[in-house]
C-alpha cells in the first residue's frame, strides 16, 4: 500500500470521528452499542472516539438511566449526544441582485436567515463583498453568535466553479461573481469558505432534504430566470474540468427551446406578447404597463383563464424537451425542477411527464422541489457540514 493511500492512525482517527459525528447528527441520543452497530467500530474504539470528541467539545455525555432514577439491570449504558450549538455553519446564496445567508447549527437546522440587496448591477468587487459580509454578520448577530464560532461557510454562485473552488470567468455574467470572496472572508474572520455553483448546491440540498433523498443518479434543474443544472451520478457531484458540467448554453441549439431562459422569464415574456396582441384574458385586469408577473400567469391558469392555460402548455412542452436532453445525455433516475418557481411548476408535472417520452428513449421520473427558493442555501449548509465533519479533528471550537 502506498504512502498516499495508507491507513495511517491519523487518517483512521479522522474517518472514525466523521463516522461517529454523522450518527450523532442524525440521532437525538445514542449509546456506545448503537454507535458500534451504525459504524462497525469496536466498543473500545467507539468509546475512545467519544472521549476524544467530548474533550474537543463536539459531543456531550448524558446522565445515564440509573443516575436519573430509572432501573436498568447491569452496568448502565453510556449515552451521548451531539452538542449542536458547539458551532455554526453558514449557507450563502449569492444571486445577481441580492445575497442570502443562513446560519445553521451542527445538525443542519436553520437558526437565522438574512438577505440584503446589492446596490445596483455595476458595483465593484469590494462593494459586493461588503454586502455579503454585512449580511452574514446580520444573520449571526440575530442569534447572538460571534463570527469566531463559524466553522465553515459554503457559498453558491450563478457561475461555474471547478473542484478547487475557482470561478470560470470567461463570460461577463460569470465574471461579476469572481470577486475574491474566499480570500476576503478568510482575512476578515478566518473562515473556511467553500465556493460552489448554485445548481450544484441545489442538487446536494435536494438529495439531503428534498424530493431526491436516497437517489444516487439525479439532475436538479434550477428553472427560474435562467436554466442551470446540478448533476449527481452514483452519489457523486459532477463538475467537469472547469466546473462547466450542468451549464445549459447548449439549449440555444435545441429545437423547440432555443435559449436558456427560465420559466419565470418566459411566463412574463409570453404573457406580455399576448397582451400586446389584444387577446381576451383575465391577465389584463392585473397587468401594469402591459406586464404581469409569472405568479399572476400561474394564478390565472389555476382559475381557468384560457390564455394562461395555453402558456403553461407551451412551458410544459419546453421543459419536456429540456428534461429529455438531460436524460439522453446523463440518464438520471430523477430530474427535480427547483428554485423559486418549483411550487408553480407542480401544476405542469403531469403534462411534462406525458410529453417527455416523445423526445427520449430513457425518460426519468420528474418532481418539483419542496424546498422552494431555499434549495441553494439548504445545499450550502450540507456542503459546509460535510467539510466540518471531515475536518473535526482540526477545527477549534469556541464556547459561547
């Protein structure tokens, strides 16, 4: 066995600590026997790991049944629980117009959330970093947590990011996200900052707490203003050489699609075209200056407006073609449509599913995400927790 892959004592300690923390995170209270059953560790090793993690502040030992007045034959079982408040992780979603920061405990439960808009499109990198930093501090302040208690921050951006966290800045829109955020936040607070594409984080979030739990071959399609996809194959997140896996520019070449415009943008645009033609529709009552929102289009369709129903049918055909291309190329078990439009897309799922087989020989199951516009931050929290659990022996916890 090579030096690179050798199971050194230090490596084994890390693996065992991560395994125990993973069990602790998903359980309220565990005994040593339960840890042995879940991890495959011997009793001596499980106890040693628990002692180490207690000394480091990650877990706490609970009062045993005999001490608390309960009756138990023989030696009372030692019981442990994760100290979920021992530190925090940040899940950050950076869009074109605003930054959203979620503070989560070590079980992944959201304890605080804050959003702040960017002061315009043509702002400097320093101004963008300032907004993101202030949003993070606002979210931390609301739960009385100091920046020093953040163990990792995972950041989702609307641009390709490679495996090393480098932004592919070959397009003007992507370039605005290449602002040196990792270095800036580390210098300000000492945080470990994990930069990732937003659709990739959406895929992690959907597989963790969405409609794709337990699915190993998955595509999550962010379909709001622009199309983007996060790809998971055999449980692994795919990046490609420069982070471009899941980019949807090829849709410009797909018959019946022709662009990367998303559901919300198309619903507004197509509705505006119908209003300009003077067609009879209830949308005219809610339009302002000849424009309506995507939500108004979906509401009108639900109320039976013929024009709005027709627009949803056009959207369903377009989404069916997009899902079919993803299925032909990647052959996933499930395609989840996510983002802020996910709830509205639910009304089109049956129509989309019926149309997909006409365009691919390998139609997947489809679903709408239950996570709404929080899907990226949910995935970012999962990404940050993965980092914390893998590096628990290197991280210093600061008590509240």
